[in-house]
């Protein structure tokens, strides 16, 4: 996706993530909802981890008791 965005362009993503341990119902639902799309929950604590290294101003907002997120940021500008 980043290869198709101009320098200084905006990227946004959203999805499920592992909720805090106190939000057990959210984690149970997440496992149920994602069972057709994933084989492991590895990396679901911070699914935006790779974007953190590529988008210098990445912001993440948790949703649904921490069981989902929206993340957005701007790609680096050339020469910056």
C-alpha cells in the first residue's frame, strides 16, 4: 500500500486487536469473529507495529473496549 502513496500522503487502517485482559468478553468475541481469517492471534496486541516504523506521526485510537483500533498517519516526505 505504501508504494502507491505519494510522499507526504495519508494512510489509514482499522481492524481488530487483542483487548486488555480485563475485557475478556471482547477477546472472546474477537477470536470468534476472526476465526475465518486468522490462524493465530500472534501480533494482535499491536497489529499496527510495522506502520509505526513507516509513518513517523502514526496515531492509534482504540475502540470497542480495546478490541479494535483505527490508526492513521502521513508518509515521510522526500528529503525530510
